[in-house]
C-alpha cells in the first residue's frame, strides 16, 4: 500500500480502513478524516501483512501488546481478517516510532 498525503492534516502515511455501511472507506491514519471509498481488493492480504509485521519485530510479547491496543480480534476470516491485521501493522509501526 502506498502512503497517502492527507488533504486535511498534511500527514503522509499509509491509511486505515473502516467499514461504512456495506462499503469500506480509507481514512487518514493521523487525523481520521475520510480519504475515499475503496474496493476490497485494495486491502493487503493478512499473510502479506504478517510478513511486514515480522520484518519490523519478532518479539511476540510486543506484538501481543499491539494486539491489545489495536483491538485485534482472533479467528476472523476474509476481509475482516485483512482489516484487523492491517490495523495491527499500523499500531506496531506507531509503537516503533515512539520507542
């Protein structure tokens, strides 16, 4: 996923994805403002995201802390699984930037 420059806050970062009724919208990871509606194929696959997470940290305890703060839900499938793993990835990146 390519970084997006927010037209509201000016942040350049990868976006979050949230449900909006039956649709999925892309929102700014910094200020939470709407960017655009996206197709389900836009969201990176959970397997790909797990590899990204593992390249940042291999500390399972650290990942568990990020799961708690990102609202991670185990056992999801399909697009829901992709979205929660993407949120986990963004949370780990945020935690790494702070430490």
